[in-house]
C-alpha cells in the first residue's frame, strides 16, 4: 500500500506542477467562473489542478494508513 501511495503522491505533485506551469488564469469581468487558458488558447475549468491536489492528498492519506498498519503488525 505504501508503494501505491508514493506513486499517487508523485503523480499528484506532477499534475499540480504541470497545471501551474501550463495553465494560466483568465481574468474576465463578464465571466464569473474561475477559468484557465491552456497553451493552445482554449479556455477550460481549473479541474486538473484540483484533481492533482486531491490525488496527492489521497496518496498522503494512504501512506499514513500504510505506516499505521505496519506498526500494528509489528506489535
């Protein structure tokens, strides 16, 4: 479980850095939604950044669960 959690953390951090580097916020007074513009100029919602944060958080939670299970198994 720890190997999968480390993989999830790495994937989540990679998605976060990718989104912060390639997606730039679009400021528009008419549009009240938080939108981004990808490198090709297409507007898209900021879901990829949210998914990256969520994936990293789930990986961290799984990691601590795995560490807790190992401590219980050693007792």
